[in-house]
């Protein structure tokens, strides 16, 4: 039987991830949607939190569907949800603006999480010899989405309005992701790339089920490491534009900085994953935490370009964590149940995304972000300790 070209599968997965990166674009949509629907800006902001929560749930469901039904069906289902969520958002009127929580937040978030996990899990199985490279390539496409779609969406929203913009995005994603889903498959049983001979330990490696991994210390260290590495990003992401102008950036430079965060996030996903193939996963995880720790401390007094550099570094670390923790999960627990296993580890991501912005809001009621940045730096120290405690399962 002829084996499919694994680079074609990787490319299809990257295209899907590129479209799915829409999850990070609510900051672009929020103001126009609020104006179009006569919706309170504070209530509209909650859409991002709803979508992030559903993103994590979608990752778990996508991992389960990928393991049970196969990546093609799982990815197609996620593609339908993304397209439907975006398109249905175009139909919402000012009489019920809260429906955006359901269309964009719940339906769209579940779809993004589903395709995110199902494509990563499938691609990792095709690249046992270059797992870090494959993980980095596919999640870097997710990060680059913001770079392309953010300025495009701004132009479309201004020129054709909110409903047509969402309808065009929804239908386009539905078609593109749906077609690419047909290429996402698992390799045949016992597949090995030409010229690759795995070490005996890898051949006999135990394949942990989801029920088994939650009984291991390694699982809690991985989820905890992810949880405590990322607070700086989640604290800053919703307030980057407003805080950037307070710290001395022009409005134009602050807007350009949004695209820079997408570029740096994509670079982190690619560079850290490649580096981790050489220096080891734990070393890469520690390096990410140290970068974010230093940037968080500098942010306490950082002004102007120094502030922007810190944002770029934190986004780089955020992107790098997405790829290296995925690869580490596969190496710790095997790839047979890789989809749902990494989905469970990503619960740390979800808890961090929902918890630390709320804590930061309480800490910054006086207008100062010093306590928030100190908190972000302290969590990185906790993450480093957890990574040092990690051991390969026997």
C-alpha cells in the first residue's frame, strides 16, 4: 500500500491552523461589533474569555474524537463549527447581542479547539523522527494567523461592515478547512519514515490512556508548568493597546505591535520546538519561563520601545510553550492517545487564561500594573521548579 506524503499532510494541517488562529482576533472585532450591535464594551469583552474556555474544551473533545473517529472526521467537524460560528455571528442583531457568546464564543471556540488538537495529534504521528519540527511548523501557522487576518479584518470591517465580514470569513474558512480536512489522516500501523530507526525504548514505549495519565505525577507537572508559565501573556493580551499608549507608544505603533505579537508567537512556536529537538524539552521549557520572567520584571517600569520588546518576548515564550509542551506530552505518554492526552494537559492553559486576568483586574484597580507583573514573574519561578521535577515515565 502506498504511503501518503507526510509533508502534504503537514501542509494541510498548517493551512487549517492558519485559519483557526482567528481565536486571537477578538480584540480586532470587539469595537466594531459593539458599535454595530449597540452592545456594552465590557460585556463584549467577555466573548474572548468564553471562546478561550471553549477552545480548551474543544481541544479535549477534538483529541477524543481524533483518537476514536480518526483525524479526518474530527477535523471536518471542527471546520464546520468554525465556519458556522463565524457565519451565524453575521446574522445577530442589536435585539440580542449576547448571542455572540454562543456563535463566536461557544460554537467557534469549540471548532477551533477541535481542529487545533486533531491536526497536531495526526501530524505528530507522521513525524516520530522530527516531532519538535512538526509541532513547531503546524502551531506556528496558528500564530501567524493574526499577522495576516488582523489587518485584513480591519479593512473589511471599515469597508463592508460587520455582517459581511463575518459571513465572508465564515464561508471561506468552511470551504478551505473542509477541503484540507480530507488530507488529515493517521499513518498506517507501524509506520516509520524512511531511514529512521527508533531507539528500543521508543519501540517498547508504553502508550498511556487518558485514564492512566491522570494517575501520574508527570501529568500534573506538565499541566502545572503550562499553567504557571503563561500568566504574563494572558494578563497583557486584553490590555496591550490601552497599556501600550499609556507606556508611550503611539496608537499606530501600538496597533503594529499587535501584528508583532503574532509574528513573535509564531517564531516562538517554530524556534523553540526546533531547539528542543537539540537541547531537550526540559531545557527549552526552562528557557521559556526565564525569558517571560525577565520580561515581566522589566515591564514594571518599561516604557516605549522597551515595553514593546517585552511584549514581543512574552509572546515568543507563549508560542514556544504551545509547541514544546505538546511534544513533551507525546514523549511522556506516547502518541496512541496523544490527542486527548494533550487536551487534558491543556487544562492548565485554560485555567491560566481564565484565572489570571481576573486576579490582575483586582490587582490593578488602582491603575498600577506593578503587582500584576510581579505575580507573572513569580509564577514563572513556580513553573521552573515544576519543570525541574519532571521525569520520563518508566
